[in-house]
C-alpha cells in the first residue's frame, strides 16, 4: 500500500502544471521555431510549426519545463523515402540546436537562469500520417516514428527497425557479426544458445532489472525494455492503454538518478503499480 501511494503521488505529479519563476523566458524557443519556419530548405514540405508546453514543475520543485514541437506538412512529404523523411527532421533539429542559446546543465535550450527546459518530441502531420522524432540538444535521433510506430532506424542494416519481440530471432541468425556489433547496447539477446527465457537489453535481464540499472540505460534501451514488458503484459491478456513514453516518464520520476531507496525495486513491478495507479493497465 505504501508503494502504491508513492506511485500515485509521482504519477499525479507528472501531469500537474504549475508556475515556475519570474526569470523564465521563451525567447530562445521562439527563435528556434522561427528558424525552422522561415528556412527555405524546409519550406518545400513544412507548412507550419509551433511549440506546446507539456509539463512544468510544481511550486516546491526546482523549476523545469517540457515542450513538444508540433506542425503540419504538405502531403507530398508522404512520398519521400523513410531515410529522406528522417533527414528532413534532422535539418529541423539542427536549426533548433543552433538557435537554442547557451545550454546549462541538463537544459536543452536556455530559458532562464537555474531553469531546466527540454523538448520531448517533434511531431509533424500530413493529412494521412503523423511523423515524429525524439529531440536531443547534441545530436539527431536515429529513429523515425510514423503514427506512433518506429518505422526506420538509421543505425540498423538497411534502415530496418527490429521490434523488441523479434530481436532474439534476428540475433540468432547473425553468425558473422563483428565484436563491435555484438557489443551494441541496444541488442537484445538470449543469455545462452540453449535458453530463450532470459531477455537482455543493454546487458540487463529485463525480468530482474531495477532502478539502478534503469538509470544507466540509454533512452533507446529504456524504450526497448519498456516495449518488451508492455508486449509481454498484452500477450498475457492484460490491457495496456498507455505507450512506452508514458511508462518511461513514470519510471524516470520514480527512480530519479537511481541512487535513492527506490533503486532496488524491479522495473516490471513499478510499471505494473504505476500503470494500475494511473488507470492505464487493466
């Protein structure tokens, strides 16, 4: 019960919007949007772009803001290859990075002294599809989303994204990989050739992973691990209405930097409790 109350507290906290301080400014964010909307190279497909606030700190917390970038595309964007579509998003990200001002500590663009500001995603729509990427202040995303599904991975062979449920099969058929390929953090594999019970992501057993391991995972590994657990729940007859991003935010909030007493709790258990508490697991 104590754990459930804790989970309820942090899940509710994720979605509560409150004010943060007088030094806050969106001037750099405005410049980032302006740079993208006025760029001639992007004008061939980009119709409009804007930002939307998705989260902010509570009064007693250190000030922070989260945003998503949303916009509209010409329908001709649908005709581009997935590689070209991801490259288009890369141009937008590059322009935004150049106009974000001085990056301080964890902030992805400058929005005021001692205030953390981040961008979660860039979502652009045609009349048929919604395209998206994760935003990073230091690089471009390797993954392209179409209608909330990962359809292209710039780091994968031929750009083919391997869904979590099929990674084991892919790994087992590749016998000629180099040692560097075998050591990539995002590879999920069986613990041994004779066992398919242990699924690993980033060298961590999904079933046994705790907050300490969670804090060390890359975003891509977190996404893969959460997606594996969601698919496992659904295959067992459980209804899950939230996507991987919802659970990633909840787990980040619960575990923090992985040094608190919550670090020993298993990821599967916390996903279940947070999902039930948030009404997204039934």
